[in-house]
């Protein structure tokens, strides 16, 4: 079993990836996108040791709402407990290790294991073990409730995204996210309300999402949204109008003040209220923002569009996507046309991946084309533009470094 990325890739590929001059560097070998062995290595050595997005807090809007999820092939429960706190629990009964929650549920007071009826509170605490010792309340040989609740998964909510750290040993989430928090701190993102939610799957490796954190592809992939290269780069100097920032576990695309005004957001119906601010910030704010390894938190003037990318197989990824708007604008009928226009821009008028329209489907479709090409024997010569693609190499190096860090 491969234990490190270095062992899997070989010294030459590591050296090529890390060449100081970006144009001379070469990207990750193609098999890192196609092989089950490397996928398993990521699932063992990367995802459990970082903070990963798994869902949105609005997926469990009210106390007692719960959904079963799989994280790195482990069954967990996302639940909003009686007190309103969002928790993640291992979905494993403490009696004989049966899945306790099979399907999403609303307004539960307790979880009841389907095998022998052990009962847990929505916070995971053990409430009852009926007839464990032959008595209805197990008074002859009680099970110690303090030691036998559903085991919690370390979790935290940030900007509506539920993050987990499976091994419990990563640093605090606020440290992990620090550069992103600094970028977005002035915005009241947690106060935004859910307007739309959609999941779909596409046939590509999850890493291709993070490698898409560049604007070089915009005019070719996003016809109708980003149409002119003169909006992306100063044609006289060759200087992009976007700052491409990679810092710790985050990547940020931040438009410079010199960027020409972008095409105005769609304005059918009343203009949507802006994302509220907690205090004034005069410097530009990052628009397209990624938290490595699998979460993106894109924000514009009137909408917040986070997405969580769940690796399903080497060549299959699930996109969990949400759109949030200012309080009142997420559901108000008077804003319906404006909301729809925003969603058209992201998802196309049909909201279907297979129709290939809208920013998300256009990106994910292009990732499918990359995935298909990575099966070729001539796909091991990936190059980076020093003008546009430093972030891509940054992510690839981050991946290798993180997988190989902290080996036992
Ligand atoms: S396995 Fe859950 S009660 Fe027996
Ligand atoms: Fe894109």
C-alpha cells in the first residue's frame, strides 16, 4: 500500500513540480487523477487530517433535523440538536455498531437504533437501552450513559459551511481559515438566508476543481459571462486585472481596482439588496475564494455561492451547491426574478448539468474533458503559465506536502 505521495509519484515528478521557474515546472502526473490507489491515499492521508466541508448548516434548519452523510467512506449524522446547535456524530450504534440513522428526518426528538432499540438524544447522548439486562429500564445492569453516546466528530460551522476534522488533530478551524476570515470578515455572511440548493455529480477528479482557481479559462469556458480578454488583462502590459492569492489553506481571486467594471449583475425585477456588512472595508474583496481541499466560498455584491466538492471516486465528484441572499431577499416574491437571473447565470435556465449552461456546468463540463484526457499516455506534460497559473501549482504542491506531512 502506497504511504506517501513522494513514493507514488517518484522523485523526478516531485522535482518537476517544484522547479522554481513556473514555466519550467510540470504538473502532477496524470495517474494521480485516475488511479484508485492514489485516491485511497488521499482519503486516508489528506481528508481526515484537514478541515473538510461536508454540508451546509441550512441543510438541517430546525432542531431535530438530521441527515446521514458519508465522509471518507465513514457514516456520519449531521444534526441540529434540541438546543439548536449543529453537530456531526458518527452514525454508529454503541451496542453492535449498526447505522442508527438511515435517511433524512425532520423534527426528531431522539435517534432510535433499528436493531435493538437503543435510544440517543439529538446531541448523541445515550438515553435508553431497553431490555439490555432483561428489564425495561436496564436497572439490573445499566449501561454507562456517559461513555456510550454516539461518538462526536469534531466539527464547526463557518459562513454556513459545516466543516469536520475526522482525526481530531488539525489545528483550530479559525487558524486553518485565517486568511479567508480576514478577507471576508467585514461581511455578515452567517446572517444571509438560503435561496437555492442543488447537488449534482460530474465525471472528473475532485482536484480539478481546485486547479480551476485561475481566470485564464474565463473567456473560453464562460461564454456569455466573461466574454472579453480585455476585461481580464491589460492588453498593453499583459498584466492581469486579478490578484491571484494563495496563502496557507486558502486561495483567493481578488479583482484589482484597475479592472474595468464587470458586466453588471442581472437586474430583472427589483435590485437585490447587497450582502450586509459588519463594518466598512475600502480595499477590494476576494470574489472567488477556495478553502483547500474541497470547499469554495464565492461571494458577490448580492449573493453568496458556496460549494462543497465531495470525492466519490477517482473520476467522480459530487458538487453540493447553495446560494444565499440578504435577509428577506432569499425568498421574498418581489425578488424572485432577480434571484432567478442570478441562478440562471450560475446554473443555466434549466438548472441541469447535462445542458452545460451556467458557470458551474461550464466549469464542471470542462473538468470532465480534462479527466477524459488524463487517461492518455501523453497526458504527463502539464504546463503552467507564470502569468495566470501560480495558484494551480500552489494547490498541487500543497496536496503533496499535506499528504506527506506528519507521517507516523
Ligand atoms: S446495534 Fe444498535 S441497539 Fe443493538
Ligand atoms: Fe470557471
